C-alpha cells in the first residue's frame, strides 16, 4: 500500500505504508508533513488493520475528505483521493505496476526520481547516437520496460 502526495496537479512525494500507523499533519513530527496553514498540526492518521487502510480525521480544523466527501473515519479503497488542506493524497492498495505478463501486455504508471529521469535521458540519448552510427538492422518491436533496460545497458 502506498500514498502519493499531490499539490496543484503535481506529484510531490510517495510514501509506502510500511508501519501500522501513518500520521498526516503540518508539523515535522508527522510521517507525512504538509507545510500548509490549511492543514492541522495532527490532521489525520492512516491505520493498517487486517490488510486494509483506515483513514481517521484527528479532529482537524478544516476536515479530511475522501473523494470530495467529508469523513471522520473511512476505509480506503484503491484509487481514493484524500483531501487535506489544499493537497491531495492518492491511495493505492496495489503496487505501482504488475510484473505479470510481458511488458508489451502491461501498461503501468512509473514514478521516477528526477535523478533517475536525468540518467535515463542521458542513456537514451547515447542509445540514439549509437543507433545512428551503426548499420541499420531489423528490430523486433520491444516493450517499454525492455527499451528502458536496454538503454541502461541491461
């Protein structure tokens, strides 16, 4: 299970639910600290109970919302959007992508750090330069992940 913090339509940070209780609030003592005055000091908590995630508002001033509905307690479902102040937190019960089947059969959303994106762009640029200077060969169509791994030299 994981949470993705989003502000103004942009993903800011991803959090893996790796402990029983994950706290959300404005102070740095929270697991997910959101520096925004619309967020209470200790706004909400996500409790892991029997393989489920239970979101609980901790008496916040501005409330906690799930899919635009104000809640006090709510069992999160895959894809739920939590509203905390001006931020959104997306809940995903399953992992980011499945490794089942071939990469041509699966589509996935992949979240990469800025450093990894830069490294990938450099490797892809090298790959394009190398491909232009080599003899043209007939290539079998490759899937997204196969192309990434190939560009990284795997």
